[in-house]
C-alpha cells in the first residue's frame, strides 16, 4: 500500500485551512486551478462557518483567526474577473451590511 503525501496541494482541497491563511493565499497559489480555488473560497463563504454574533466573519476550522466574508467574496470576484486587484467592488444592501463588508465593526 502506498502512503499519501499530505504536503501536496491535492490535500489542500480537503483541508485548505491547513495550507492557507487568507483568501489571497488561495488566489496566489499557482498550483491550483481557478476551479479548485473557487471550491476552497466558496466553502469558506458558507453560512455554516458564520460566527453567530458577527455574520460578516467566518470561523474556518483549522484557522487560528476569523476571515472576513468580504475578503472571501472579493477573491471570488477576482477569479471571475469582475474586480481588479486593489479596487473595491460596488456594495449594495443595507447600511449595516455595507459597514460590515467594508470592515467597520458591526458586532
């Protein structure tokens, strides 16, 4: 029986938080395809990782810090070519939601 090499990027798809600290780390991994990056980022955006008292943050298992949903969604927009690096996307929705996405404390 062969032994799996858990340090490869193949393993990163199953436990991405063990390999990446931020959405930018995922975007900058040139060994991953855009589809693989989208899988990781989409899973991080999932409501199942939302912090109950701060729904604009995600508590990703295996990560030692919360991740802003706005950063995850921004990375997904970059993959889709909808946002240039460093340029914020237009935000629609309630004022509280806009404040949360822009990183202003809402909780």
